[in-house]
C-alpha cells in the first residue's frame, strides 16, 4: 500500500533510485542539505525536504513523516548499512528497502561477517577473530599471520580506516591512524587485522533474496582497478572468471552460504580476494546496493532497484538460479572530480563545461550538470559511465569512444586518466590486480606516442571499422585533454 518513498541519499544514486520510483508509478521524495540546495537529484523528486545531515537518522525520519513516506531507500554510503537506522525505520512504521536490521547487524560489521562466513564454511583471509582492542593484541595477531598485514575498519568501506603495514615498526602509528579515520567516517573506531595478499584480484558476487526463501546470485564483478583501496573501474564478467567459468559457480555458492546463514534478503554483495592460484577468500559483505551494480544489470538484463522495491513490498522473486544468464561484457568508469596527477586529490569547484557521451551501448548514471559547483564536503563522484558490448575487447573499444566524447572543464577530473588506462596492454589483456595502479604511470597533458595512437586506433577499429577512415585526422589531432 506504499505510495511514497523517501530516498535518503544524494548524487547519482539518488537520481538512479528516484527514476526507478517514478517508473513504478510511485511518488519519490528527496532530502538535501544546505550544501545541496541546487543538487541534480532534487529535479527528479516530487518533493524535497531539508535535513541537517544525510547521517542524522532523526532528521531523515522527520522528513519521511512530513512527506507521508511509507518506505525509505538508503542508496549506498551514509546510513545504508546502519542496522540501528534500519531498526528505527521499522519502529517508525517506515519500510526500509534493504535487508532486515538483523542481517545488517550480522554482516554489516566486517568482523561479524567473518564469523558468519567461517561458521558457514566459506574461506576467509587469515586475520584476527574480531576487532583488535590494543596495540599489544594487534602486534600478536600480526606476528602470528605474518607481514604484510592490513588494518581495516570494522564498520565501513571505501578504503577509509584502512592501512597497509609492511613492518612491525609501522604497526602502532598505522593502528592509531586507521582507528581515528574509522571513527570520523563511520562513528566507530573498531578495526581488525587480516593478512595482506600479494597482488590479489578483487572479485565480488551480486546476491539477491526475497521474503519467501528464494536466494540467487547474479554472477561476479571484477573490481581490481583501485586507488587508495577504492574502486575506479568495474567489469562484468571478470576477465579471470571468463577464462575459468567454474569459479563463478564456486564463488556464487560461497556467497549464498553466507547469505543463508544470516537470513539475508534484498540486494547484497559478497566481496572476495583471489590469489595467483585462483584460491578465493571471503572479504566482506556489503549489505546494500553497490556503486557498480549497473554492469551486472547490463550483462544479466535485470534491474536491481526495481527488484529491491518489489522484494521490499513482499513480491516473490521471479528469477530462479537456472534463469540467470550472462550476455556480453560491461565496463564502468567512475568519473571523479579529482587530480590523478596529484595522488587523486579531490578537486571541488564549478563545472564550466560538461559534455557527456551517448549512442549504442552507453549508460550514464549522472549526478551533476554544467554550472554545478562540486562541494568539498562529499565524495567527489560525478557520474558513472558504463558501456555494454558483445565481448570485452569491443566493450573496451566502446568505452574508449565514450571517453573521447566526454568533456569536463573547470575542475580536475579523471577522464584523460581513463583514456590512457584503457590502452594499457596489461589492462587490455586482463592482467590486473588491486595494486595495478601503483605501477601505472599516468602522464597528464602529453601527446600520444605513435605506438599508443596505433593502440587506440586498433581498439576503436575492433568495433567501429569506420574509425579507420579517421586515422589521418587522429594522427594529427589526438591529444590527452
């Protein structure tokens, strides 16, 4: 009987969810802070209410009451993985569109999720059994599993509250810094320790469950291209799993075991690390919609947000595991207001010109517009540029074409960085890992070499033969903007 849904988020994910709400014939309500009075997501809402913070449950629920919203979609980040907030929604009679509070509590904390995974028989990265409470305990755990180790926030993600420690004399300061950052980011300073695998791949499994006992997985996403432990490119399928398709079934079953053990429903993602011998280890569960969900939607022909709405309203999941199929390849580039030449430092400011791509196989989840001032207070994600094609080489070619059509002026951004990355031979061959960007040399404001230009033309011509006609012009005009 819900007619109005409040979206407790901002930016591109708020736009994405509000569009789905409109398509479902329901009223969408936005919230905004003073900083976001001119934000794009407000234009997609039927109503909008001022809140003091996207992290204040009382303010968000007060807006829901004023709007008469019977349901709330949390998006990702902010309060999306907060079990207490999900419980508060239930107490207030507002349907939380996501997993139940108990499942978030079981899996939202990385330390609790490890315990669930171990009990379910899923492989985990060696590490502390729970949060480490002191330096002496941290030193004991790190010595037992061996350096290098990772210190990680128990309550969050996105690379915040995470530190790589290669030697014991680095441990104490890293522990202090990670805990402090975790407290600022997630209001919890709890951290735990796990073994740092050397050059692993980061591969995750999308799961989905209804309230009638049906639980499926929708395959994997490759998320190994990261900076500061945060993903910047995602793919479906994984180039590795494409070579060894039996991995999809094995990782999918491990993800479902963990989800079943926690009584999971709605959308979620089990993240794994994969070593050089193709052994995979459960890392964490994201109890929400992922930033990178569009690549799964493009390859499986599903709509995860509509599925979230339907499951929350009590509908039975129409898909069974045998119905899920994977077709073609999809790639997503996260377009950020940041400077890749300056350690990816955020670049807030006014967007003076914005030109975005279109055409066959292009999907753009956008959160900004020309003239918008990107604030320094929030994550600098501008948009998610996604492409689909029949296979990975053609998807790379299509993304390269899309990036050539993209122009963002007025602020530093990573469009030219992606143009360079997608012609890197190691990336094109699928030889990637989580520290790939540590060795990748980005050269801003340079002209392509003859060999690099040949690589661009080869990539483009793979799916766009007409591009060969433009070779003379490309050779004289191409430059990285």
